[in-house]
C-alpha cells in the first residue's frame, strides 16, 4: 500500500494514542499493540509532550521505537503503519 493510500485511509480514523507529559515511553507498548491489531494508528502529541521538540522529531523517534512506518505528520498528529 502506498503512503497516499494510507493517508486516505487514515483521514477518517480517530486518534487512539495520545502522547502527553509522560513522554514516548508511556505509549510505546500501547502503539505497538495497536499496530498489531490494525493497519493504521493515529497518534496525537499534546503540547506537554512536545516541550522544545517538534512533532516531526517525536513522531520519528516513536516510529523507531516501535519499528513502524511513519506515514505522515500533520499538525500535532502522526499516522503510523
């Protein structure tokens, strides 16, 4: 499936993982489990999680931690496959 097809599929999905002040560690297992169950997962990075880093940097870091493909980031939301 191309990134374009994945983006279209993700468009109507709800966010199911929120990254807050507890950081990436607290959601790594949850995202991993959700990716096992479904093709695409949307993650929202709350302001408290971002601190001095960008959403893109956090999204890349999280993708590496769960060995997932980062489809896109838009605003403070990332889509993983």
